[in-house]
């Protein structure tokens, strides 16, 4: 065992049963490996393998992990690339080699020579890194992607389950609406949904290129089936001049999506009933309140926010775009930002310093909008994943199975082409 492991450690293997053994890189033992679409998870044999028990790490305070993380990073060297999403907590993101939004980080992962990618984000982001990763001649991803906590999911991505989406498509097909219907999915979706769109002539988009993706789709079809975020779809469609009544919402729990045949026939964009649990918390009243309290303040929000909020805002933008708007503003600027609280607080601290130009930055909702699933990744999870790598074990590997990867990559490649 690693000498940094606590003396009271127990060799208790954790077992996760999800459904055929994935291919594991030669010379490495893998446990807790997650393969998308419920493939079987290989687990180390408790009789022959020592296991660094996660439970022992979780019993220790956050600050006790700092030296252990640093020591493991030093031992692993350039073999490991650590990525941190902007919404990640400070105690974790400060160890990252690169920070950014989901797509930026996946592109960085695809360009690295590192053998292991430790992705401090959520599940769909780790899947995207695996999808975009460099492949060998047999189509196997060369890098191995690790998600320190498998419970770090995304509520929005979970709102579009593949069987529900397939059932919705079948319903639309029976109504004669799939001819000229182009499926598009937001980056914040599972690999299975990306593959669904790729196989049916669609593509993936990000919040920054959604409009161009919609234009691409309208050049090829009559209407769009947009997954899984209704707000991004509505805000994008409205910016292109579409009225709200031409963008009905498909509710997967309702008969025929809760829509009439006429409303669907008149549609230009069929929106899936999904949303970001963080960005949906921002309300129009929050915009009114900050404007009343801080005259002249600039309100900038993510397009995952409600349409009513976006209509009141001064500017919309992806996570990277919101950061850019702050960076390019003159000294003394004041912003209320409608996005996840960790990013807002980080920007507020950075620009409170005189050498950075002294800009005032507050959250649009002072109750604090926290991404609780992103917050699940802790210093303890990170130390556990890295120290297992030091010992030659790959834990929590995220690997998209080949049949899904094929069409998901097609959808991503189409996005890159536009």
C-alpha cells in the first residue's frame, strides 16, 4: 500500500454492478470502471488485491488531503492530466492543470499525451473526454478517463433518458413528423443521446455555438428536436426570430408529449422538457432586485436560464463567454452574474484585487446557486483516485462502449465541421 495511506485502512473492495467487461489497458488493474450503457464493472479480487478504501479517505478532513494530492501528482508526473470544470469547488480546482467548460476541457483532453485524464466535473463530461480522446488503429481510446466520484452526475443530462427519447421519436414518427426532423443535443447530455442524434443525421452543440447548430439543422430539415435543455433551445430559437408558440415542449411523462397534433405540426423546434437545476433557480424578480439595489449594474446570465430572465439580462453567454465579458470590461464595472456560485465567487475574488482592475461582481441570486452534483467531487475523492493510480490501479474509469462511441463521435464531428 501507499505509505500515505492511513494506518487504520481496511481492505474493503467496493463493488458496482452495472452489466460485459470493457477492455482494460495492459498491465493495469481496474476496479469500479464504469462503461456507459450499463456494461459490467470489473472489480479487483479481494483475496489477491489490496484496495485503497475510499471510506478511509472520506473520514478525514479536507485539508489533510493537500499534501497527499501533491505527492501523488509529483509521482505520476506527465502521465496524468487533471481537468477542473469552472463549477468545481476551490479545494479541488486549484490542483487542476487546466480549467474551463465541458467542451473546452474535452478538447484539451483529446490533445494531451497524458495516459490518464482525471476529470473533476460530472459524468457526461468524462464521457465526452473519452469520446474525443485519441484512438489507436482498433478504435480504442488511448487515454483512460477517471471520474473521482461516480455520483457526480448532471440532473439535466438525466432528464433525457435514452428509452424515453426513442419512445418520443417513435410517437413523432407515427404522427408523420420525423421526415425533415433534425435531432440536436446539447453537450450536457449522455453519450447515448449524442449517439441517437448522430445516427439520425443530427449533431451536438454547446451554449456558444447553439445558434450556428440550429442554422445548420434548418438548412437540412423543417424542424428541430432539441435535447435536453428547453431553456437553451427556447432562448436560441427566440434569438433567431421564432415565436414561443412555434416551440412546444415535449413532456416525456405525458401522452403524446402533452401536445396536440396541430401544435407539433406547427412547430419549428420541439423542446425536450429538461433544464439545469442551478440555472432554473434564477428568476425575473432577481434581475429587478439587483437593478434596484445597484443602479447601472450589468446583468449577464447563462442561456440555460429561463427565457424571462434572459429577456431582462444585458447579455447572455456560455461560461467562457461570461468570464470574457468580465475580463474585457473597464475598471469599476459592476456585474450580477446568473450562473453557478463557485465561478461567481472566484471571479469576485479575482477582480476585488486592485491589480486586476477592481470590478464588483455579485451573484444574481444571493441565496447562492450551487451545483450539488459537481460539489460531490472532494479532495478526498481526488486523493483516493490519484493514490490508486500511484499503486497501479485505475478506479472509476469512464469508458463509452464502442457501438455508442461510433455515432456519438459522428455527432461531435459534425459540430466541429460547423
